[in-house]
C-alpha cells in the first residue's frame, strides 16, 4: 500500500471527525505552545545576560588577580612574564589609590582607579557624556555620576569646573596622610554609576605622582584568539595567580539559565502531559469507533502492518498539526507579552523594552519533532490494538 | 479447487465448549456455483469464514488449490484475500466514511494502484451494475440493494476466481433480492467464477450447480440424509420443505432447458 494513500485515508478520517481533531490538536498546541513560550523566554533572558558580557573583545580577555591570600603579588616582573607568552595582544595593569576631591568648600573621599584607556574599553565602560582620556593625558579624569552627585553637579554632562585632588596614603603609624596634591583636575568624561564615587585617570600619570606603590591590584590580559585563551590562562594559573575569563562568567551564567530553562520546560511538560492524555484518549476512541472498519479492511486484504500504519500516521499527523499550532500559539503568546511590556514601558519615563524571547529555528524544529514523538508514543497502543484486532471481531457480532 | 477435510470449529472450553462445525467434508470444483443452505444458527456463516480463512479450524483442514490455508502467514493470507477471493456479506460491510466509488476501489488501494487507474476500474464495475450515478454517495445515502451491488462490485474489483457470498439477500426487499440473484448468476455464467454461497434462501437452489445442507454444524448432501433426530425447529422444517419443493421444481426446469440459466 502506498504511503500517499495511507496519508490520504488518515487525513480523511481526521477531517470526518473535524471537531475532535481540532480539540485534540488544540490540546497539543496549548501544551507545546506553553513549552515553547517558556523555553524561548529562558533562552531570551540568557541571551540578554550572556550577550552583554560576551561581545567580541571581552571574550578574548581575562582578568589576572593576585594568587590566593595575595601570596603571589602582581608586579612589573609578572607583567613582563605574561607579555612573553605566545598570542598575547596586550597586558594592562590597574592600581587603586585613595584620595580626597575638593570643589570649593565641598570635599569627598574618592577611589581613584589608575588604568590605561584600553583597560576601560576592554571592560566595555559606557560613557554618558564626554570621552575617555588618552594615555598621555595629565590632570584629566573620568568620573562616575555618583561623584558629580556628591557635589550637586548635573550627572549627565561633563562639568567645566576643576577639582583639587589630594592623594592620600597611610604612614608608618597607620595615619592617613596627604601624599601629593594636584590643584587643577578636569573631568573629561562621565560614567553612569550613581552608587559609586570613583575617578579614573591614566596609569602613566598616576606613576608620576609621589605615591608609594607596592603592587598592582589586577591586570587585564588580551589574547589574539579564543584558542590561545585557555593556554595562556593555564600558564598564568600555573604561576600561582588566579584568572577569571569571560568564558568562565558565560559558563556560570549559562549554567544558571540552564536550570531556569529546565524549570520552565518542566512547567511546559505538565501541559504537554495533559495534552498527551487527551490525544491518547482520542486515538483510543478512534480505534474503538473504527473496529468494524478495521475488520472490513482486513477481510479485504489489508495487512496488519497497513492497519498499524493507518493509526500511526493518524497520530503523527495530529502531532504535527498540534506542533505547528503550538508554534503559532507560542508566537501569539510572545507578541502579547511584548505588547504588554511595551505598554508598561510607555508608562515609565525613559522605559525601553528589551527583547525577552529568543526563538532559534532549531528550537522550533526540536519541538515539532517532540510533538510527533509524543504522537508516536500515544498512538502506539491504539495502533497496536488495531493491528491485533481479529478481522471477524466486529463483523461476527452482526 | 476447495477440499474440506474433517473440518471442525469449536469455541470455548469445558462447560462452555460449543462445536459449531462438526467434522465436515466436501470438495468444490472450479467453476461451480456451490450452495450451502441451512437455517440460521446452523453454522453456515462460520463455515464460510473458515473457507475464507477468516476463522482458523479447530481441527481438520481447508485446502485451496492444494494448499492448506491454515498455514498461511499473515501476509500470504492478506494476499489471498486481496487476489484470490472476494467476499460479500449479508450486511454489506461497506466502509461508512468512504463513498461508493472509494469503497469499490479500496481493494485496489491495498494493491498499490494509482488513484486514476483504480477509479477508472471501479467506475467500470459500477457502470456494469448500473450504480455509477451513486459513485459519490456515502453508503448511508443509498438503498440496501444498491449497497449490496456496491459490495459485490468491491468483491469483484480484483477479478478474483472465487466469490464467497454470505446470505446476500438477507437484508433486501424482493425486487433488490432478484437483482442481486441475477447479478450473481451472471457472474457465474459469464466469468466462470467459482461461487460459494451460504444462505437460507431456497430461491438460490435453482441457480446453483450443487447444493449441500447444513444443520447444527453438520453437512448433508441431500435433504433426505438429514436425520429426523436433529431436533428440527420450526424454521428448519419450513426450510426443508422449501428445499424439497425447490428441488422438484428444479428438476422440472432442467428437463425443459438445462442450459437456460448457465
């Protein structure tokens, strides 16, 4: 018997019982739709998080910190050693200084981070105003908006005023003393961070200050390819330092989202389980209603395998239709959610909507296959009963 | 063509044991119009199903062209049903969701024929039986006689050499019964087909080339062989009387023109 005829007959049966077909596929569609909706939401949230940390350069960089308990400090020789490794694009150290910033009568403690502008670029530091300083700039700094807020200055524009900065240190009797004072510090850029009072300045300039440096706080290392990343990381770790790569962070985030996806998927599975019971019910009823028809077909020379194929294809068609409808249901669910989020975002000043669903084609294909797999499983038993039916079972009773 | 030996069919066990066919022996030759006549409950339908291979003998054997059909595997049996025999039932047994045309063409679907070809062939047979105008109707939309014609058409679509017919006029009015009888007669005469029919309708005796009688699961070649101890109920007695009358009539007819109905 040709497959096309089996399909035709199966479709005919499904068409004949249109309402039942519709309700069954509807059940599957809701189940599959809920799963797709939840899983794509999990993927979307992950994409949002991972996407922001794993762009381009960030993937090729790693942060090298002193070894555990700072037994292994980072100094110039460390930098020299790392620079000698293969595949190193650059090494950027970071120092932290403490200082007091003065503007007129106002005074505040400020954390000064001395790094080259490349360091900030690798960290994907975003400016709300102005620019980053250059490596050879003097008496220029980039500050956090929190710093400007302390002085009552507008936080979204670069101020034209200059600050007096007193760099402080701790003397031998552990008293905080002013080490160096710079009178005219100008602000060239502002970073959005309301919670911190931080100023960034070029490392080269910091080195000219009369400051008693011991070691670097940490260094950023960039390699030329992801392939080199692991090798360099291992070499640095072997020398006693601790290393964090973006890949680690991504993996960490991914593992969290993997669980979120599992939980969301599990919720969807409950819906699918309910739908499966409905489908099993439909196919069993379909079998019971058609025992006579199956009997007749068998007496006319249909093989048990033909009958089996009728039922399995009927189930698979139901599964496929349910899967396709499920995709449509999920799509509408996503659109509706985005619409509601848009309306809510409109109510908030400056609110902008992020895309919280990520729907790769492969996921949809997987769910279609999944729907058909459910159909296969639920169709198996009714098909087996139909296959085993004795041709005279229904005819003899008449 | 058919050789039935010591054929017995029983159902149940112990106190529920019931022998429906009891040690039956007969042969049917190719081209015969073989009638198995008996009252309802005599086991005639079961006997037909055994001949069709739809029932498995409890004992004994049914040989078709030298092959014991009991040993057919599922696929061989399906092929046997598709190619070698056509079955017509008292209740027609058309597929309710298929049109008359689709019903008639269904055996060709099982054969794997293409849609156009099988519909052409089904249409031809429907035309032959004068029901081509009903091709697109569902079985529920046509009369019993028309359904039975369609069922016969379906049984014939593969041009099987053997037709097994179970009480073809049981559910039909007189006019339709006559039409169906004529069709079966024509199939026998024109096609040289072996017709094996079980019925309680003695009208068919005049068409048959040979008749055996079945009472309580046992077969008898002549009505006179039926023992009076076989607890004949009213229906059986009536039937036996009809058989006798019909046979006398038959003999008269044969004497006038023996080829009239061939």
